[in-house]
C-alpha cells in the first residue's frame, strides 16, 4: 500500500507544480480539471503521511525489540507495538475507500428541483415539506441556497420549486436524494381520518460550468412576461419574467426571481446550461446505471427511493433497506445518516467492482 500511496503523492506534487504553469492557468478547462484533481488528492496525501508514520514507528519499535538488551526499553517497545498495530487495519480500510475513483461532478454546486407528483394538493404540500427539510439540511452544513423559481400549490406547498445550492461537495452529497419520495399520512383535507399515499419527485443536477457545455445564444428564443407573487408594484408593471426555449433540444426554462429582465435572463441561461449538461451526463452514465442500488449514477427520477410514514414515525430508504423511526427529526433536516449509509453502500459496491475487474 505504501508504494501506491507514494505514487499518489508523486502525482499530487506533479499536479501542484502544473497548476502554477502559465499555459495551464491560461486554459480554463484544463486548469479547472487539474484543480479538482489536486483537491481530490489532498485527503489521500494526508492519510499517506499518517500511514507512513504509523508503519515507520511500528518498524522502529520492532527493530528495538530485536536489538535492545535493556528490559525496560524492550517493555516500552513492545507496548508501542501493541498500541500501534491495531491502528493499521482501520487506517488501511479508510485509505482503500479514499482510493476509490471519485466522480468529478461531486465537488460541484448543485441545482435542487422538487415537484409534487401523484396525490393532488397533498403532493404539493409534501413537496413544500421536502423543500423545508432540504433548507434545514443545507443550513446545518453551512451551504448557501438561493430560490430560482417556484409555482405554489393551490392548498399550500409547491407544485414545483427550484433551488441553487453552493458550498463544499454539494452535488456529491445531495445526489443521493434524486428520485421519488413517498409520504403516507392523513392529509389535512381528509375528513374521515384515512391514511393517503402521495409522492414528490426530487432531481439533483450538478451545476454546469461554461467549460462543460457550450450553449449557442443563437439557438435560444426568449419570451418575457410580468412576474407573479410578492415583489411590490414593480411586479405588475415590468415584464421581468423570462422564458427561454432551446430550439435544438426543445428544453424550456423559466425564471422570475430577479427584479430585472437581464438578471432573469442570465439566471435562466445558467438553468438551461444545467439542463443540457444533465442530458450529457445521463448519456455518459447510462452503461453503469443499473449496477448500483443507490442509483446515483443514473439519477433515475422515476425510482421510488424513500418512504416517510407519519403514523409510525418511520422513514425507509428502499435502495439499501435502511429504516429509522425519527421522522420529526428527519423533516427538520436530519438526513445525514441516510446519506452516510448510501455512501457506505456505494463505496462497498465500487470496491467489489474494483476487485472483480
């Protein structure tokens, strides 16, 4: 393992040196890729130093046991070996997980889209509950969130809500949330106390950068209209709401959160670029979509991934069969344990794939 880690450390030093070269700095696409690789190698390099020191200290203590005649020194050396040896296997396992090739998208910011599905008004209300859940979660992680677009439900919640999330490793964490979320509870509109099942769809997209997708402005048609919702007198007087249509793909995006037409157009172009990037990402990952239970690679939005059962305060993730009876805490953003379990499951599958190659 030391040889592998030394090779990684050499690559880390090579990338570090390349990042200061003028031709790399001038090539934005290459610089971005190299910078991501550099950041991805940092934690492994730290573990390399830790592992190298641990192995070195064990070898020194063993050597002392072989050559030292003094009983007190031998006792101290044996105590050090007994203390350090149990740390080797857990550290090696930690390193093996870190050595799993990372998805280059994981370090990106993300766009989180939540839509009410089957269940009418209750589905929109549940979509609103999920929106608040994710806002709590993002706040706990110190991520920045920005509302991009929304359509309110007739009885509360949202028919659709789109949020931009920025911070450290946002997509790599939130990507596990893509899919159909199902709720089982008695709706507020239910008069006979019957439990209903409704659903909302969550889609998490990695933020597309200009270096990822080329979007020709000539391929985009723009329509404007007056924004709805809160915003003062300006809302009804100025056509600031923007709808963009990408003719080659037929994709349509709408943005109305900025006060100016130009502001909404710029943001809508980013949304459109994200959509186009998602299409390319789906194509790229199609060949491995069915391999993993987590279904992260496919981002399959038609797959039922989690059920929130209110009568039993139960939350079940169906991809890994993981259940917790802490629904109130989950709805206030305590979903990290589910994400941790999904990451463990995916890493185990990746390790298994690596062993069978």
